[in-house]
């Protein structure tokens, strides 16, 4: 079974959100409804580009991460996330 791009984007958003210990409400703020984010994460809806950019900003990840389905590209972004986590841990002492 092939996973659609809609599912890949939603799965990546949910994965990063959970890794950051953020709730859907944390990501939504006042600009996105929690129901809309839930539909996106479940693969039932695609976010608009402005919404995806806002989600990426809230999760502190490059928007390009959500748009790639190439495992080699994902590996490059994994390095970015590792640096983010190291920087965050360092800041916390």
C-alpha cells in the first residue's frame, strides 16, 4: 500500500509535535483550529502553504521537511533536528 503525500505530511507533523512534547493546541495557537490540525495529522486534509509554514515555524523546523518523501533528504533533516535538540539541551544546562 502506497502512502499518499497527504499522509506523509500529517505523519511528519504529528511525529515532530510529539517529539517536542507539544499538544495540538500548542501548535495551533489562534491561527489554526485544533480540528483542522487533527485532520491534517490524520491525512484527511492537506494544509495550505501558509498554514504549513505556520506549523513549521511553531515546530521550529524547515517547511521543506514536510514536502520531501525522499529518505536521503529526510536523513539531512534528521541531522538538523539533532542539532536543534543539542542546542536546546545545552540551553537548559
